[in-house]
C-alpha cells in the first residue's frame, strides 16, 4: 500500500500526507503536545484557506463542506478532496461535520 501511495503522490506528497496524519494523531493526545499539534493544524488550515481566496476565519473543511452542498464545479472539487480530509482527520464526513455557517462572508471566492 505504501508503494502505491508513493507512486500516486510521489515522495514529497507521501511525506506531506504522513506529516499531516502524524500531526492529526498527536493532536488527539492529552497534554501540551496534543494542544500544540492541534494549534499547528488549525493555523495551517486557516492560512491555507486564506491563501486560496477564502475567509481567513474559516477552515478549509468548513468551506469544502459548504461546497459539497452547493454542487456544480465546487461540489466536484469538494467531493474529490473531502474523503482525503476525512482520512487525515479520522472522522467520517469530516467536511460536512465541520460546516460553520457563521463564517465565510469575508472570502474573495466563497
């Protein structure tokens, strides 16, 4: 399975995926290490969403969850990315569960 992932993602993609999975697992542990990992993941999440013309106060998961409900080209993108996020976050239907209707208005491309 690892060989298939490396072939599909390349070494850089595989290492990046492994890093995020490790951070996700660490974020679930009690204590300062878990809080640190959670904070790092949250910061990267909000930063990446802002870079992709989204609301800087919204997570990528929330934005993609909204896209899934919209359909169209955004729904296609969300349907492709959300299974990977669910795997990384170890949560079924992670994007739909993460929808936050109170944010998103400040995005350039909502």
